[in-house]
């Protein structure tokens, strides 16, 4: 890592993702080792399935965090949308785990939230950093950055216009505060029309 006096925004971003990955790796290891099942004497199938789902979700989150560190054949200023997507999905995977375990015993729920809150916060911080860098570059009018248009180059101009003007009606609205039809992704996701 660069010396503190020579840090660039991308160095700070990479460091924040590495810290998030470290915390998430510890969480994933706890879920994969059977530690939670043994410590909390989990015998009901629903909670055992939720613990297994958390292990898989944490592995997916790690993959996405790792993917956000490896930007191949692309300059960082051209990758902001991909980075935000990877980081958002990593955060969503972690939150889905918490949602799945919400109905578990209070002791297990408290353990999960206490021990894994850092990984979600660090992932969120990484997302905030990359968003801030993007907004700063946009505010300063980054040279060579395509500010007009969006999406990958293979999307035609006609499709871009359609996407920009299309009114999208949500099939399923998930909101933890109760303002949507469902409170968790686990409940609303299967009802979405793919």
C-alpha cells in the first residue's frame, strides 16, 4: 500500500474493500466451519438452512468484493457503475443473511448482528467512497469521461433512449420499514417476475 502522504483516492478505496473482505472472510469461516450450528445447538431445519444460506451468501459477497478490486481492461473512471453494482450486491447478500436469521433465536440473532456488523459497515463505506470519488470526478468534469449516455458500448443508441424514458412499474417492492409489500428479500424475491 502507498505511504500515507502519497495516498490516492483509489488507494483508499482498495484499502477499504480489503478491510471489508477481511471482516467478511472471518464471518464466512464461522458459518462454514459449523461453529454456529454447534454453539447454538441448531436443530430446526429452517434455521439450519438459513445458516447454510448465510455461508453461501457471504461467499458470493466475497466474490463481488474481490471483483471490485480487479478492474481489468478498464480505467477506474469507466468502472464506477460496475463497482457500485458489485459493492451493492455484496451488501445486499449480507443483509439477506441477516433477514433470513431474523426469526432465529434471539441469542443467535444477536450473535450474528454483533459479530458481522463490521463487514456490512465496511462494505457500505467502500460503496460510499467509490460514489464520492465518482461524484467528485463528475463535479470537476473529468477529462475523457463520457458523462452523456450510460451502459456498456454494445447497447445501441435506440435502446439507451428507450431505457432512459421507460417508466418501470415494480412487480415487487421490498422495504424493511414496511412501506413495501414485503419486508425481506427472502419473502419478496420469489414473487418477482423474472
